[in-house]
């Protein structure tokens, strides 16, 4: 059966309704509208992608080889971070990197309101400055799950630091595998689209990882380290 624009919109509405945030969860329900009212951009993951992140964090940090540690690049207002933090196993922690002080401050307050501050460290620094230091201090095989959601053209550089930091069996994930303000099936020309296309193809052919893509609206690419 053909996918039409109407079916695509209706499918996304269905996913948000069925696999989105709990309607009783006032904080998550209002978080991004409050963030936008404070001047932050409206670029968080969708509710169904957020719930998927909780599931992935639970899978990745709940198994016997787990280090209990998750790394996010791109905090914004803390929406995806709260989802990740909620999936952590007991004693687990989330490190989330954000270079905009205003975004980090907003997220800090939201992590506190969500009751996860004890599990979350916000690193306020450009990712390519923070990652080499984290690679040195945390060491190899120190992460269970990584979620990239920052500058698309830097994903390949982030990955150089992150791949050795994932434990065997750990999960690498990145948002915007198939869409953002562009679609992956558009002709080449948009630098972010083209960077993401190269990144997807490299991960798919990286023999250290088993890779796939969950086609949420923006697409989450996943690689499991062998
Ligand atoms: C798409 S938003 C993140 C959304 C968030 N993950 C969510 O779903 O709730 C991207 C964030 O990454 C930050 N960012 C972009 N490039 C960065 C970099 N090189 N280093 C650190 N933060 C960066 C931006 O300031 C922005 O807040």
C-alpha cells in the first residue's frame, strides 16, 4: 500500500498517541512549550522517540555487562535527557554535553524538577572539546549507550572518540538519520543531509558494529558494538 503525505501524518499522530508521553506527566507534556517560551529552539526529539530512548537506556544499562553509564551529545532543554535518565539502572548515570549556557541552565532546572539531578551531569562545553577529555578520564568500554543529537556535520568526529568508549554490546544511537529540515532522499546539496548520508553509510559498513535504523519521523540510527 502506498505511503501518502496524509498517511505519513496520521502515522506520526498515531505513534505520538500510542507510544508518546504519559498524558498525566505535566512536566514532559509542557517542557518544550515552556522551553520555546524561554527562547530555546523547538528541536527536541518527538515524544515517541523519547520513549524509545527510555527503552534503549533500560536495555543497555540493565544487562550484566553494564557500566551503568549513558552519554548524550546535545542537551537542549533536557527533554531527551529526562527520558534517558528514567531508563537508567540503579546507580547509573547520564553525562550530557551542551555548549549553550542558556540551554544547560534550563535543562538543569528540568532535571531537578524530574528528580534525576543525582544521576545527571551536564558538561557545558563544545562536544569536540569535551569528548577527548571524557575519552581520557572515562577510558575504553566505559559507556553502555550513546545518543548523538547535536551538530550533524560533527557526528563523524564525535564517533571517533565514542566508538572505543562503548563497551562490547553497547549501543550507539543518533537522531536525524533520515530527516531534519531536509530529507535523506533529497538530492545532495544540503551540507547536513550530505554529512548524515555519509555517516549512515559508514556506520552501516563499520564491521565493529551491527547497524540499523528506526524510521521515526527523523530516524534514529542504531549501532550495537560487537
Ligand atoms: C537538537 S538539540 C538537542 C535536543 C535534545 N536532545 C532533545 O531531544 O531534547 C541540539 C542541541 O545541541 C547543542 N549543540 C549543538 N552543537 C553542539 C556542540 N558542538 N557541542 C555541544 N552542544 C552542541 C545545541 O545548542 C542544542 O541545544
